[in-house]
C-alpha cells in the first residue's frame, strides 16, 4: 500500500540511481510503460526542478511526454526485475498493452492520468518543467510522491549498461557520520518510523 509524502521526498527514490518504469497516458493511444536507467535528484528540499532524466525521440512515449507534459516514475523492486526489463524489449507499436502482457497492475494516478504501478517501492507523479532536446535531458517537477509501506526498503534494480544488472545489498546507516548534512526532511519521527532505519554499525569504523 502506498503512503503519500510531500513532493520533496522524491529524492529518496531517485538518489540511489534505480531502474525506473515510466508510465504515460495519451487520450488517443492510452497508457504506455517503458524502463529508464538514467536519472538524478537535483535537490532535497523541494518538488520544483528536482529530477533529471534522459530520454529522447527514439522512445515512443517521448512524444506523449512532450504533448501532455505529464509522466509517472515507478521504482520497481527486485522481484519485478524480469517484467521491468521485458518492458524495454518491445515498443508500443509492437505491443500496445505492455501492462497486460507483462502482468503489471495499474492503479489510478492522483495528479496524472498516467497510471501508477502496483507493488513498486514507490512512485513519483511528475510534470515536465524544462527540456533540452539536443542533450536528451528533461527536468521534472514532482506533483506527488507515494512510498510503499511494505516494499520501500526492498532491493531496487540497477543497470550496469552491458545487459547485466545488480540489486541493492545491505543498507548501512551513515547518518551519524553525515551529521547536519542529512536532509532536514528525513530527520523527523514520521519519516524515521516509516523508513525503518537500521542501527549504525560501529564495525565499519576504522
């Protein structure tokens, strides 16, 4: 089940560089989904101009993003890896309903018509803020963020680039070492309780 957080929390899903399933909606063509493996968090304290992704005209949904200025970023977990990768193996023209073909359950969006995918670590509903087509870069604003109460801490998928992938391993709590560099919006009881932060491991000290 997804729990909604302030849009500034988008970075807790993006900062780690996961494989993302982007969903779009076009009133004529309907819904589409495709994987994306390059993104970056641009700030920690705002939902404005806070996410950078790379995509371009080679992607069928790019024209939908340009047309609607809306897209939703879904962060799949390791158990969804095969389906997430297969979504990039066929284009919309070959398979107009990847959700059915790859058994991805759609949930209605809150701010976007693009669907949210059930069972991910979280989702980020976005609008297009700026576009740099010559560099295939899009800067996004965050409209809403949902973190899954069961799956948020489960391993995410990361592309190496040569057709192989990794998943997250052990989570290390380095907040004591970071001191006041820990983002302010993660230093509160609500987030700390939800995120189930592990104890600091003194065994890593050197």
